[in-house]
């Protein structure tokens, strides 16, 4: 093989190349983000951005300033002058009117400049800004993502403390918590990051000179913030983070150039991180640590929260915290999941193995008690092949200690259970007292054990534990000598009670978890059954209305929520199907539909909306939107959300199926009617034309017979011939019109010079043109036109016929053609009386004859046919009067055809390759 | 007496009748067939000089008959067809038909076409013989030169080949595909604009009024016909 063979480790990996190509394609459609990145406020990011913008504007890039705060700095304001500003949107908020960045204006600006040579650019200060409540996205960076997705380039500014993964660290350094953060994925995905740097001393000098803007309410905090130590640390963080990015770029470059210089295979190890989030606070710290680890080693990562039955019994707050941590993980680029199960370790290990994750990240709190250690240890025991990394969590975090929720799950107290447990124990004591003489102490103990089992079955673990202790206490107090005393005379009884307590606790524990599992299984079974029932119902539907009904019933039964099913109507607008009772904000629904993402309550987009909007994604396309309006406030649980997603996809598939049933039915009808029309047309054309053809021929033949006809006889024969010909033309026109009207005419378009069509039209009109001289003036630079020669000849013939018909004999007809921009204009001028003024358009109507009652033959289909043919060629035709010095000098018909993309090659180069035939 | 024999294959009795009357009035001997099957037998037994064939026959496709016929005969074939059936005409011409007439047509038109086909049979164009002349153009095939009123015309090799191919089939309709095949070879059968562009250039050199040609005639949507020899 002559091709050079690279050593195996230096050969570019085809998968990687493909991935790279796909990324580049994606980026080509996507806008590019450029971030002006600084260590703190006051380093001059906005100034740098605006200076760069002026240079770019001079290069002809269409740009607009979405929102830039000058904070009253004259230098910045001077730079801003002369740059086009987008209008701001006034949003009322708590009695004030806030002027905010208008996303829709920016999108409109982008759309207006989308086709230019340079992609449009929008400048937007402060990437980390939080939008006014009620805006489309809660965060400005989400606005930016939408702009980028629409192919608009964005320049923005941000400080290092706003970077999500550095949030903890910056908080630790400066002692100030920043609430407004930007996910690292956005920062890493940015096309360019420009580091705007200013040494701390100079910054402090600027601060002292009052050149740095600080909001009034933050002056006190700022005093602490702008300390030299802080500034040095922040600068180092910013420089290092930028350096990390450059490093990654370097690796990409090396990989793409395939120099093989990297000894460390960056993507070859497919190991990845799994962040295990527990209930309660602290989850976010685990997530941030995992995100940092993943980013620094360039790993993919997952975050999970294991949903156990005990956690479901626990307070909503702890659970909510875990779900918030999961959402944060998602923003930071993790794949998230909430697998369910009773054994946390088992679920975690199974998840990690299924997804090939080899490093687990857990939280660790100081002051561990013995049993907590065992959790980490047990996990480590089960995963000898995995790394277990521990993240220290602060001790003071309340909301109950970290793993206890998983192990005990007794945080929520159900008083009813305890009351019943106490009462049952009391009744059992009464019963045992009455039977005291009959029963041995061991049997009484048995009765109490029975009680514990019963309580565990009915009320779970906590009441069962109480019952166990009460049972032991009552047995001791009432039935063990000395009676009515907690003292025990015989040491034997101590063993009895110890065993009784142990057995009761174990049985209670087992029974309770069994019951929880049975409940969970029952719940799952019920849900699956519902889904199964719904899908069975859906499979029988034939109308979209039935689907809506089934959907509404299911959601009411399963979530006690109102709902609405919105589908695309005829005018491409979403409309609710009958049976919708939810209060739907159509703007949110439309957003959800056009983006194909969930929106509304519980999502990132327009969370203030009362409904959750789910796109109905079917295999072929989006079918509509499912809006669900839960009755009370609060987020949907992950399993409810999952159930809704499943429900949405079932609905989408059903809607798609119904859509295709309709399409199939319509096309059957269409094919049938088309067949009928064609057979009718061809039957008519055959049956009308054949006798006419005979008539024309026979009348003509009369003249050829011997003996020759006398004068009047020949005249009659000629008249028959003419009438038959005219009749035949009429039939042709009617049939042509019918064919053109049906829209099914197949154009046989070929590239050809206009000259040839004009020539053949003139040849066809030769007999009638004897009375009218024709002047042809075609521009020399006419391109080839993409025409159906036969049909286009009809257009010219009809126009020429009209010109001879409606103008006096001896007047001239002029045919001209020239190129104007991207069109070719063909004109046919006559020197007759012109078109009836004001009716220039109506002459193109069917059965229109220029408004004149004449004896001229024809039914007025000629121009209608012309228009239909020209329109089939994507062209336009119109008529007007030529006016010179206030007098009409004749009519003019103008045909405007698109120039198209004619082939450049005319075959001149090809003949040389052929053998010369002329010598043979 | 060497009488000219013409066979008509046409299913409509009236049209057949008028064609027969018209042709008979010129003194031709006329045979008729109402079906393709009958027509093929007549063509084989009568050995006509010209065949007039309707493409739309009830018992089959006229094109099939032309294909059969061309395996054993070179007799001129004039096909009759309805308007707006360009594709049928092109197929018939590509298969071997020489000319076509669109219904309705007059007796005069038919007779003119028949005469042209008969005349063509007597024209033999061979290099080395006396120059071929039409109008004020004369072509010397041996020296490969084209003159107009005594003045030498400069034709490109493609134009020359196009012109000689056309004049060697006088009065016949040549489709775009046939010309493409003859001049550019079988690899360019779909590039019909090649023919059109060079034909336009050729007309500018040959015709006195290129927009109203007299020798290189356009058969709209189908091809070209050379006449005037």
C-alpha cells in the first residue's frame, strides 16, 4: 500500500474525528459566545467589550447592544455612543417599572440579519444577572443560550465569582455568598474567553479614585470584599480558570492536528464520576465538588439521588433539597437520575455499573458515629474496583444528619400511630391482667410480640418500636414479681425481656420494611396498570378528541390535576382540544412547542406559569403540547414527572398515528379523484378531438377531389375547414385550462435560449402574422432559461394571436427581452388601442375578453392559460398600456421569469474526446 | 410503372378515409389497416414505400410496431399523434420514426410531408461529390468548408458536426437525444442545452434571420428538422 501508515497510537480515531465534525457542524449553526472574563468588578470588562465591538462594527458585522450598564462612567458611555441599541422592555415589578433586556427584540434583530455574510452579534452585559420574575427565563444566561441557539453571536461579561463551580471557593475566600451564578458548561462551551486583567494595586487605586461603581446597598459588603488579599486570590482563580480553558483548547488542537504529541489519552479512559446526593442539605456541595473534579479531569459525570420509601416518608423539605441539588447538577452538565429502591448501596452500585462510572463521590460529615462509617465502608466493600471519594460537609447544617434519613427514616412523626400503639398496648395489658392467672409470663410476652407485629404492619417502624418498649415495660411492671414495680426479682426475666425487646424490634423492622416494599410495589403496579390501560384505550382511538378525553381522564385520576392537550391546527397555531380545563398560557405553550422542551412550572423556563408544559414528541415530529396544572403549589416528584413524560409520549404516538390515518385517507381520496379526473379528461379529449380531426381533414380533402369544386363549393369547404380548426383550438384551450387548473401538469423544463422559443412561436403564428410585421429585439446577454418549451410557446403564441386579433392590420408587434437584476423581462408590445383602462388585471381572468363584445373568435381563455403557465414556471405576467405624451400607444404584456441557475457548461470541451466521425 | 405505395395504420375510420382520399388524389397506391396487428402484416406483405401510423391505437402502442419494423425495414415512418403528447412523439422518433403530424392536420400538410419523405430517399449525401447547397449556403464535405454566398464561414467543430448530421437527415425530425448522441456521444444524453446553445450559434451563422429560421427549424420540445435541400 502506498498510503502512509501511521503508528496505531498516532492515527486519528475515526470516532473522535466524527465527533469533532459533528461538533463543528453544530457550532456552525449555533451562534458563538465570547465572554469578557474578569477577577472582580471594576477591572474594565465592559470597556474592553465595547472597544472590541467598535472594531468589529467597523468590519461590517451587524451588531446591536442588548443591554450595557455604563454605571455613569464617562469613558464607557463614550464608547457606547454610536453603537446601535436594542429597545429595552419595561416590566412592572412591585410598583416599579424595571427596564430589562428584551429577548424578543434581540431575536428579531438576529432574524433580520440572519442571511447576511456575517452572523449578527448582540452585546449583553453581566451574564450572571437574574431577570425580573415573570420574564421568560429566570436567568440572563438562559436568554443568551436561546440567542445562541438561534444562530446569533453573543458577547457578554462576567466575574470569576459568578462561576458556579467556584461559588463555594469564592464564598470561602471572601466570606460573601454570591447568589447569581453561571453554569460552567456555558463558560466551557463559549467560543472565546477574553481575560480582562488588572493588577490588584491598580484596581484598588481605581477604587480609591471612585472609578468603580458599587451599588449603594452593597457598599458595606464591598469594603470587606475589595481587600488586597481577596483580590489577589480572585485574580489567581480567574487566571487559573482561563488557563484551564486554554489547556483544553491546546489538547483539542493537538488531537485535531493528529500530531500524537499527547502521551496521555484524554478520551481513551471512559471512566466517569457518580455524585451520590443524600437527602437534606449538603447535596449542593457534593455536586459542586464533583463538577470541579469532572471539569479538571475532563470526565463526564452523573448525579443521582436514591429515592427510598423511608425518604418518601420523611419531610418534604429534605427531599426538596436533594432535588434542588440534582437540578444544580443538571445545570453543571451532569446526567441526573433518581433511581428508586430500598437498599441505597445496592441501587448506587447497580447504577454505577450500568453506566460504567468508576468513581463515586459521597459526602462526609465530621463527628461520625459508628454506624455511619459502616455506610461508606459497606459501599467500599461492594465496590472494590471503584474509587470512593469523600467530600467533607459542614457539621452545622441542620435538617438532620446526613445519612440518618436513609438508615432510619423516622423523621416524620405520625402521632396517630403512636397513640394507637399506646392504646393497643394498654388494651393488651388489660386483657393480660384478666388472664394473668391462666397464662404463663412467656405467653403474655408472646401476646405483646403479636401486638408489635400488628402495629408494625399497620403503622410502620416508629410505633412498632414504641410498642416494643411499652410491651417490655408493661410485662415487667404488671406481670413480673415484684408486681407494680419495674424491678425484677429474678435475673431470668431480664433475659426474657432483652430477648423480647430484641425480637420485637427485629420483627417490627422487618414487617415495616416489608410493608413499605409491598406498598411501593403496589404503587408501581397500579401506575403501570393505569398506563397500560391508557395505552390500550389510546390504541383504539380514531379521533384526536378521543385522545384528549383519555388524557384528561388519566391526568385527573392520577394527579388530581387539570390538563389541556394542545395540537397544531390548520393555521400552524396551537389550539386546545375539547375537554381541556387547565388555564393555559398560550405564549408559554408556543415556546414549549417551538423549542421542543418542557416549560412552565418546575422547569427553568417561565417557572412562574401555573402549568407544566410538556412537548409531545412523536417519532416524526412534535405533535403538540400537554399542559398540566397541578392543584396545589409545590414541585412534582420525579416519579410523577416520569409518569407524565411517559404519558406525553404515549399521547404523542397516538396523535401521530391518528394524523397518519388522516393522511392515508386523504391521499386515497386524492388518488381516486385524480384518477377520475384524468380518465375523464382523456376521454373527453379523445372523443372531441377525433371527429374534429376527421372534419378538418375531410373538408380539406374536398378540394383535392376531381372533378375540382366550383367556386362556391370550394368556399364552403374552406369555411368548414376553418370552423373545424377553430373548434379544435377551443377544445384544446378548454382542456389545457382544465389540466393547468388541476395543478397536476408536469412541466418538462429544460435549459434553453429564449430565442429558440420565440422563433418557434413565430413559426407557429406564421399564417396569422402576415398582416402584422414583427420586430424581435432580444438582449445579447440573455441567460439560458429553464422552460417547458411547448407550454412556453403556447404563452407566446396566445399573446401574438391576441396582438393580431385586437390591433388593426399593418401595425407592428415588438418582442423584446432583457435581464433586470435576478429576473428576465420579456415584453410583447403592440400598436393597437391598448387594454381597457383599469381592467389591465381582469383580462387574465377566465372567459374575459377585454370587456368588449366583438365578433372576434375565442372564449377568452388565452390569457388565463398564459398566466397559469407562467406561474407554473415561478414567473409573473401582467399587462399594461404604453403611454407616450399622454396618449396610449399600445398594449404591453410583460413576462417576468426568475433567472435561476443556468448550467455554465455548454459542451464545447467534450467533442475532442470523441473519435472524429466525419472521416469515417 | 413503379407506383408509390403507402400504408395507413389508423383506428378511426373517418381519419383513415380522408387520408386515403387525399393520398389517392395524388396518385399513390394506398393500403389501410385498423389495428397494429393487421398493420404489421400489411407492412410485411405489401412492402409500402411510406408508413403513416397513428400512435394511439386500441390494441397496443405504435412505438412497438416501429421497433419491430426497424429490425427489417428502413421505410420512412410518419406518426400521427394528439397535441400535448410530446413524450410519445419523442419516444416514437427515438425509436426510428422519421416525422410526425399533430392532429388535426390538413390534407395539404400531410401531402407535403409525404412528398418530402419520398424526395429524401433520392438524396444521397457523400463526401467527395459536388458540394451540398441550400439557400445561399454551400457545404464542401470533402474539404470540410462551409461558404455563404461564396464567403467562407467559420464553424466550430461542434457546429460543423451538428450541421452535417442534420443535412444528412433532411426533412427528418431529429430529437435532442439523437443529436446529443451523434455529436457528444452517449455520455451526455440529458444535457439538452448543449444542442440548443450550439444550434442557436449555428443559426446565427447560417440563417439570414435567426429568429425566423428557414432551414434549421425547431420542433418545439422535441428537436430539430433540417429542410431546404
